[in-house]
C-alpha cells in the first residue's frame, strides 16, 4: 500500500500492495474535456455530508479536557474536525493530528493545503506537501504514501479524495496553468475528476477533464453518482463506476456559492441569481426544481457554510444573522446567530443542531429551543464546525487547541 518503483516508473497502491507485473496493452480509457469558465472564487461544497453526524449529544457544558496544539495559532488554526472510531482528527492549515478520547495527542504531522482530510477504512487520508495522497492508521503508520495521480502536473495537486469502495477512490484534482511567456495570453487552469484504484499507477477507470472553475465534486448517498457543478450554474452527473454522463442541466443566470446532496440524492444549493437575489434551492438530478426559498441579501465576502442536511432532509443554513431551518422550501424555525467571521452549524441524528459563533456554542433541539449554551472563558473564537463523538462528547476547536465537553 505504498508507492513503489519498477524500471523507473512510479507505481501507486491504494488499498492493496502493488505488484510489479507487465501486462498486455490496454484499450484506451474514456477521457472527456469540457469547458467551464470560472466566475466566483469563494467555493465550497459539503461533499461528504460532514455537517450531519449520525450521533446524538446531551452535553451540558462541563469541560472534560483541553488539548493544546503546539503548532496552532492565528496563522495556523484548526479547520477540520473528524470524530472517528480511532480518535479525533484535527486538521489545521499545515498540521494534521490525532487526539485520543482522553485528550492526548497520539501523533502529529505536516500536510499540504487545499484538501480536507478524510477518514475511511480505519485510515486518515490527506494531501502531502508535494500534492500526492497519503494515509495513516491509528498509530500514525503510513498505509498509503506518495500516491501517484496520472493527470497531475508539477503544478497540480489533489483537491478532493473520496474513498468509494475498499479498492476504489474518487479524486478531484487541480492543475494550475503554466506561467505564460512574455506577451502570451494566460492559459486556463484545469480540473480532473477520476476514479482510481488499486494495483498500479495506471489503474484508473475513467477521467473527465474540465477547464475553468468548479465546486468540489459531490457524491450521492449510495455512492453511485458523482455531481460536478461549475461556478456559472451548470450541473453534470456521472455514473461513478463507468464515468458515463447520466445527465446535465443549466441554471441560467445563476452562480453556485455552496452545495450539498440530501438523503434523497437531490442537490441543495445556495445560489445567487443574475439580479443579485440569493436563495436556497433544491433540484433533482434531472434538473427539476423541487423548491426554492429566497433569503436575505448578505455580505458576499463573509464566509457561508454550505447547506447542512438533517436525517429528515431538513436544511440548516446560516444566512445574514439567522439560522434558517428549511422544510420542503418553508422555514420551520429560525433563530438569531451572533455576528462573527466564522459561524457554523452541525446537525445531529435527533434533529438537534450545534451552532457556533464567536466564542459561543449553542445546542438547539429539533424544535429550535436552546438546550445548552457554552461560553468559552477566556473568550476565544471557535474556528471550525463543532463535532460530537459516538459517546456524546462535544468538541470545539479554537486557535489554542481543542475543548471537550460532556
């Protein structure tokens, strides 16, 4: 499960050990190049439904422990928390760490920016400094290293990695355009979406290439479709196994800001129309609009989390100064959220919601009543979405480290 070399050719092994074996020439594999122009630079997608956790928490605000992160700080704050069976994965700008259930740092290592860490099959996947894919187990032992991506250039890196099966992984990669020669026009960057595995460097099933800009690829609940959204409002749906196009549609005059997939494989997106009206909308993967809810115009330079989806397909979205809980296009309940540069919502299995803003975390029940409020003292901003573990512990990340509450 490490990268090897045979006759000077790099080999990649994702989940099984690679064997250096020669084989007969293979038929050309499908590769498609399409054109999507970039419009809006602040892109984000909840590509793994991280905003929904299949756990519950009755945390009342009693702090169990605080784990300082030596490398953390205002220039290197935690950005991703993953509550996993092997511990709490904490990803900051350039460090990745695993914290045990009792608050001790099991291991810490550097990583490359641009890709959110992923947990699958008892391993943590992350992007290395050189742009390749790595994975380590609970003890910090490498299980994937220097994963070779055939489409990546020396100016490219992995954007998104999503394990689909035990021997196949969906990759979204990005290649920066080469610097133009003096007097030449700039060239567009390009993205690739591809399905790879398992035994050698060219073991990929399909590749699609795009110029311009797009949101991180979205994977449906059953892992049978991958949804690609360009920044200018076009949607393309592919079969995960074959790479065949299963559908495409355009939302004319619309920019995507953020997007998620709900539990019925529908696209839930935050949009801005050509006349500047923001909305949250739901579409099936054939392009039929199920519902749309106009929302208050908010400052576009302020971070907005992608729509969070509950177990019952309710949509939780923070816009302007409100948390909106949307049920089939109608607001079920809403509440004010303190103004802050970073505001997050995480939905739990019972429909309750963990909302953080500035140095305050509130757990709302499914009907919108505040069940618990935690105020950090000394005051310090929460810098990543809150998460809960299987035993109900609640984790908050600040620039100093990780707080655990029960």
